[in-house]
């Protein structure tokens, strides 16, 4: 199973030389990993139950991603982002990068890192004409979104898991991780802003809109962002999974657009409808995410991730080294099963609530996924939207993300020494 996973990873990394879409490699890898799992287990019914259990968790992420991408696409179709871009007057790429990084960092703590990454990459697509510039900005957005999600109990799936599991409390995670998370974001942003020093933004061509279209665009923007903010609140109040809130938000957006455009010609309604927005979503990216998560869930079901966690526990014997290693490992495999395995291995008797181990684990697994682009949901989504080559990210962005990871860990340890 590990050999299949590594071979699949290489095929994804070599997408462009092989001229094979990464979705195909991911789907084949995911299915083959589960095939090996079924063939080496004597109880097919139990294996089927495990597969369906993991598929349910994967589907919840995919439906969340689908709903968020559809809402953002709907805002874009109505030129809603123009309301924001019109207020960004700077022509300096370096300044713009800092503004985008700060917005992403704090917005991801309020919404979540996945939704924020989708919104901010779509926004940069309206501001930057050059493809290379958009790739660099997208890389910074992944780092900033994951850093922002790490210090909020609602910002990342793993912090939410630890919060719900009782390993961390909301106020403690904010107080303990805000400064380390800022360090994760600041160092890469400074280096990248220096790269863009003196470079100016080429004015983008904007579509001419009538006053009525501008009003509708503002309405869709406010409603869309409002519904996205509503999702974590809905989860907190109802305790339903986040994808349920996202599906409700998409349904309400569907009703709103139907009411707004009800008196328009049929061809105009079709162009601005939710149905069209869903058609414009990059389906291969959704399938790529499905394949990757299937493969990781197979490793988890076989107990391979727990074996890794146990190996680290036996050989490292230091909570910070273990947490840091799990964080770096989350750049290769999804951080959700890693944190889940840790919750199963280390109970609250060994590490009580708000222990440094849990806090550092939340930080490292939250930011570790930025080191390799497919290590986090935000990275996978951005990779799909901007079609970022795997090897390009590995060469240009990974070292910056690793620098941020080291800076964040360093600030965390300094805080503990000072406290």
C-alpha cells in the first residue's frame, strides 16, 4: 500500500512531464490502496463499513468545497469582487501581497482556511493579469490561510477536532497560537514582498456594468460573504457538520438569485444562475481531492498512520519533536487522520486539556500542510483553481512555507520559555 501511495505521489508530482492529469493519478492511487486493503482483510463486510465511514467524511469535505466554490463563482459572475478591487488603490505588487496576506490570515480565522483560500485566490484573479504573479500570490495565500486557521478553533478542521474532543479550549488556543501563527505568515510574506519590490500592477480590464448590475453585484457579494460567515455560526449553534451549513448557504443563494433575475430574459438568467456557476467549477480538482483522501484513508484504516505515530513516540520521546514531526508529516498526508490518530494514542490522562502537546500539535499540523501543496485542503483547492504545477510549488513556495513553519515553532517555544 505504501509503494502504491508513493508511486501515485510521484505521478502527481510529475503531472506535466507525464502529461497526465493529477486527478487520474489520485483516483487510481486511492482505488488501488483500498483494493490492497480489501484483499488483505478477511472480513469484507467490516472493510466495506470502514470504506463507507471514510467516504462519508470525505464527502462532507467535498460538498463543503463544492458549495464554497459555487458561491465564490456566483459572486465573480455578478462582478461582485469589483466592489472590493475598486477600493484597492495600490499599484505596488509588494504592498498588495502584504494586504492580501493580512486579509487572508485574519479572515481564515473567522471563516476557515479552505473557504478563505478560495475567496482570496478568486479576488487575486481579478487584480493580477500575469499568470506567474497569480501563482506566487496563490502560494502566499495557502501559507497565510493555514497559519490563520491554526490559531482559531473554527479556522481549521484539526483545531476544531481538538476543540470538540476537549484537548484544547477556544480562549487558550487563541492566546497561545496567535503570535506563532503570525510568525508563520510574516517571514514568507516579507521575502515574497521583497521579490516584488518596485514592480507595478498592470491595470486589469473591467467589464462595464449598468447601475442595476452594480447593485446586484453588491447584493450578491454581501449575501455571499454573509452566508460564508454564517456557516461556522450555524455549526456552533446546531452542531451539524460544516458542509450542512454550506449546502444551506448555497440553497439560499439559489433562492436569492432566482428572485433577483426572475424578470430577465431566459438567456440572461441562465448565464447568472447557480446552475451555470456549478458547471464552471473545476470538476477534476474535486476528483483529485477525492482520490488523495481515499488513499490517505486507506493508510489510516490499515493502521499505518498509527504505526508512524507510535514510532515517533518511542524514538523521539519529546512532545515538541513528536508534534513537529507530525506537522511535517501532514505535508505529505492529510492532517485530519494524523490528528485523529494522535487523539487515539494520547489520552487526556497523559496530556490534560490545554497541555502544550495539544497546543503545539494544533499549530504544527495546521501549518505543516503548507510545505507541500496537497498537504492541506486549502492547498488542494488553490491548486485546482489556479492550476498550480506541483513541482513549481515545490521549488518556489515549499522552502518559504518551511521557513514559516520553523519560525512559528520557534516563537511558540520562546513563548513557553518566557512564560
